[in-house]
C-alpha cells in the first residue's frame, strides 16, 4: 500500500494520509473535532464583509431567503 506522509493541520504531527483516512487531513478524530470547534466558535473565519440581519430588506426569515 502507498504511503503519503503529511502533517496534521491541528497538531502538526506527521501521519500517513491513507491510514487516517476517516479523519483526513487530520491525524485523529480528536484533531478533527478541535478544528470543527474552532470554526464553530469563530476562531477561524473566511475574510469578507460582515452581514447583519438588519441588512436584509425583506420580512422573510433568513432560511426563506436562501431558498429563493
């Protein structure tokens, strides 16, 4: 079987990409969940303009606007 050694983006531990496939590119479920938590708590962000709910000019809920 091939080996592809990469660094985990969360802990920088080197691991085989193919053996940790369920969690790739992370080395473990723990590192994957740490990264997910960082996104959920907005420690990681994608740059762009902030959008507030008051910027919408419709009486529809945000979910209804997504469906349009």
